[in-house]
C-alpha cells in the first residue's frame, strides 16, 4: 500500500501520521507533501521501524502509483491539485469542503454509509465536516429504529477546530488575561478565552453560518434522507480539543429511552456513557485524543412526544477528520 498525506505539517496532517502509525493499515510507502514553508521537515513514523519521512513539494509525477492520497491543505489546494492527485490512479480522500456537495463525489462516514465509498467516479471521496461526522454516527442507530424527521443541534466546538493556530490563540489569551493584559485576537472573530462565540465560518443570506449549513446539507446526503431537516447553532467554546453537541431528534414513531440506549450501546463507533451520577456523561477534557463518538444524557424530549435528546462528545481532529478518512480507505481495501 502506497500512501500520501498532503498538508502533512498541519494539525490534521499530523493527526494522520498518528492515526496511521497506530493502525494496522499495511503501508509499504509513505509520502508527505506540504507547502514551501514546511518542505524539508522530517517526521518520525512508526518509530524505529522506518526512517524519518521528509516533507516534499509536489511535482507532476509525485502521485503516480499511489493508492490513497489524504488531503488536508484547504479547499483551494484540493481544487487546484485534484486532477493531478488522481491522474496516476490514486483515490483522493479530501478533508476540505471543496467537493462535499458534488453529486459525483461520495461524502462518507463508514459507520453510516461506507458502501458509498465504493462508487467514486472521479476517484475523489469527501470527508464530511467534523461536526457532521460526529452527529451522523450518533443519529444512525436511532434512524435505524424509526426514521428521523428533524434534528436540532447546538454545537460546542473546541479551539482545535480552527487548527494549531486556534489552540495557540486560546493558550495565549488565557495567559494574557491571567496576567492582567489585553488578550490578542487574531484567529477568532472575538476573544475566545472566558467567552463563547456563536459564530463559526461566515454568515449566509438566511442568517445561518456556513458551518451550520454544512450540518444541514451534509447530513441529508450522508444519510440518504433528503427529507431530514437539520437546524444547527454552532458555537466556539474555550475548550482546547474535542467538540461537544447537544442534539434533539424527532422520529417518525416514538423511540423509548431504553431502546435508544440499547441502540447506542450496540452501534459501531459509539461508546455510551449514560449515568445520572457525577462523571456519568462524556466530557471533552477527558476524551480528547480518543477515537469513538461518545453519547450520554439520553432522555425523552419533554416538548415532543416523538422526541429524544442526548449529548455527544468526540475528538474532531481524530474521528472528525483524520481517523474517519483512514477508516474510509480501510473500508475500500476490505470491500473491494
């Protein structure tokens, strides 16, 4: 298996290295590509088993003979180089939003619609938005009991969702405020430390942000449910890593809390943490760096007889980005 990572020095690119290193994915060759700024850096991969891998700049033959190219370098790079990355036979698994809503590009979360990855006419597969991935993994077992009609979701998105610079800014602001200094605001639209920002990505004409519209549109495509409606409010919170979501669902027929808990507990990729006592629910502080989607606080929606409400936490750099992409590649290998 010959693999490449484009954007290897970024936060998600580094997570690709960690996920691949710890996985049982057989890799014969690993190629790393990056910008001029990162070219020449070297990274350890699987310790003493291999020599450090150098980040290179890509030329027109760089992707010849590769099996998979994991791309996390921004939508502009994905669009500009997609044809080059796939022309030598590789499957491009793209972490940007560049191709997500294209009819001829599958948008895949393996636990939900893995088979879609087997039909990629352009040899491009899109990795969904991190908040969408987390949510649809949790929605799928309920949807299998009774089709979901509506979803309302409020997200609590960590600084790491804005990359390494987002985490650095939260650290810097916290230190500055602790020392009585004016906080530095560059990456985020407002001060994040000791604050909440109900504004992620740009606003669209309907008053929702583009981040919120991603959840609305991507969920329909992944779950093959054009009639499923999603209304989201996405909030940046002063948490370093791992996103949280409060989710309300309305199903076609009532689903009991007991049936929902059983479905969550049996579903692939989900860990149910649902007890009423202290620490009987998922929290980002404890779960950053882990793979699953965690679900807790499962209860009936008091405002809707066909409704359920629950809480979810997942590391958006792992399952919300790098891990999901690697799982797509493994699904293709195992099912081709």
